[in-house]
C-alpha cells in the first residue's frame, strides 16, 4: 500500500521495474521528475525532493504498477489476419499495414495520431500527426526505445479540445496513456498497442550509427531497421544509407535478438500475455502459413487482436481498406503473447565488455546470433518444469 512520504516515492521508483515510458514526469503537477539516462542509455526518473509534494500521482499513472479496469474489455481478444488492399501502403509498413488503415479513419475524421518517428538525428521519438505526411513517418518498426517526453500532456490537451486521438506504442506506453487520461475524456481515445519483443537501448543505437558512419566514412542519410522491400517480410536485415549508398547489415538485428541490449524491465513485462492494454493490438502474423493457407505473399501480414468495443468499432470502420480473415486466437500466439523472455546469462558480460573495451569489441562477440548457452538451456528447462508443476 502506498503511504504518503517522500522516502516511499523515490524508493518505489527504484524498487519497481521502471519501463521508461516517461508518463510520471509528464503527470507530475510540480515538475519534480526529470528523466535521466543511466549507463546503459535507458531513461529513469530522477526526483527533486524539494519540488515533490508527495501527491502520489506518479505512482498512480505508472503502467508497471497499475491497470485500469475497463468495462468493455472482452474476456479474450478476437483475432484477424489482415493485409492492406493498397500495395504501396503495405510495402511502407512493417507488417500488413493495419496501422495505416486505422489511422486513416481517425485522420479522415479530423483526428490526430500519436506514434513513433525518427527525428533528424535518427533518434526514436513519439510525435503528433494531424496529416498523412507526418503519419507516414510513423510507419515501420524502430527497434529502439522511443522518447515520450511531453506526449501524455499533449494527448490530454487534444482530448480536452474534443479531438479524436489515436495513440500507438508499446504495451507499457499504451497502458501509461490509459492511466493518465481522465475517464471522462477517454470516449474519443483509440489505443493501439504493438506486440513488443522488448525495447533496445538508445545509447547502443547511437553507438551503432557512429560505428557505421566511421566504417563507411560518411554521413548517415537514411536508416531502415528492417528492409522489407529488398529482403521480404520474413527476413530481418537492417539497411543504413551512408552518403546515399545503402549498406546492409545484421549486427544491430543480432544484438536485438540476442536480448543483450533490451531494457531490463522488458524481461518482467506485465504485457507479454493476452491481457492487452490497447483497444486493438497489432503485430506481425508469424506462423500465418499454418493458419490461413495462401494468404502470405511475403509482403506482410498483420495480426490484429480486437480487445474491446472501441477496438471493434474502429475495426469495422476501416474494413473497406483491408483484406481480412477471422482466425482462432489460440493459433496466433507468438512468444511475446505467451510470456516473458528469460534474461540471457551473458547480458551483464556484454555491457561489461562495452564499458571496458568499447562498442566494436562488444559487437565482435555479440553482433552475431548466439547459440543458447548451456546455462540458458538449463534455466529454460527448469522454468518449463516449474510452469508444468503450477
Ligand atoms: C521495439 C519493437 C519490438 C517489436 N516486437 C515485435 C514482436 O515481438 N512481434 C511482432 O509480431 N511484432 C513486433 N514488433 C512489430 C510491431 O508488431 C509492428 O509495428 C506491427 O506489426 C504493426 O504493423 P503495421 O504494418 O500496421 O505497422 P506500421 O505501419 O509499420 O506502423 C508501425 C507502428 O509501430 C509504431 N512504432 C514503431 N516503432 C516504435 C517504437 N520504437 N516504439 C513504439 N512504437 C513504435 C508506430 O508508431 C506505428 O504505430 C515490434 C516493434 C517494435 C518497435
């Protein structure tokens, strides 16, 4: 139980796993919270105790501690396989282009979209779009934690001004927005969460860009975290454009899949299950060939989970723009919908090598796909046995 005293507030932030959504900093009425990057490059709240009035708002909005009761939430999500009818829209999107179809409904209704873009320094940040040009920058997955600075307050402001708002982000970001928006303003809010493996460190992303820039002796001009146009939907190759020339690589991709650069709280994520925080959940539809034969053309299929009546209403509104098939939920369950990944035993070693020997040495050892160590295999076995006994 939360008790009002200064010690508790700061202690709680340390004790509880912080997901870095930044909602507490936005929600704080006295601006006592500033987000600061730690050694790994992830942001954590730092509290100015002279400004803190112990109101507890920061703890109330934290998505790692709370989940607001939702009247209309379905007992279990309704699942669909989706492809956007427009091939250009699908090709620009990570999976089947459902984000474009849903956000078109909102934009056509004079609404606004919040999602993740890359800024001029190729940093991932959340941003507001009131037109398709800016919305299009949100398409494509940026495999790095995005900054949410100031976003929660902008969302609330838009809703107060009677705008229809669609917010997209990771499960924790979406739940944070749900916590911070007063119930009476939620009628015009559509929340869409992406199924998320975990968010990588912005510091390592910066290091990687510097490394590529040095290696090819030039300025980064464009990046594509997952080059679907050249490699198809299923492959995962990043493409970094330097002085206009494209360079393909799997170094960053491998660091991501080896789980060594993922935020610690992602290994204890409360949203790696079917208790979805969004009205709609979107993902890549992995395993589609076993569920709907002939639907996959390697240009991208979205998995769409409808979690409540608001989600259903918007899904109905965009149906003309998509090809869709109703599917059995049980057949759609990829690992991040079933539970947390085990933190790899060598995550600490990766960071130790990075701090002591630098980025290049670290990627020499960890920028290739790692076979599970004996220790990891043993831990997985023990976990499986424990789960079976539960
Ligand atoms: C860090 C990360 C991990 C992911 N892990 C998985 C996974 O394990 N399984 C899986 O099926 N899919 C994963 N995805 C992909 C995600 O499911 C796709 O964004 C989704 O399939 C949407 O497809 P689309 O074609 O409609 O999206 P697009 O049109 O490509 O739109 C992309 C959407 O993702 C949002 N977005 C992009 N980058 C970020 C970011 N860094 N933080 C928050 N929001 C972002 C944008 O705002 C936009 O709403 C991950 C994406 C990210 C960013």
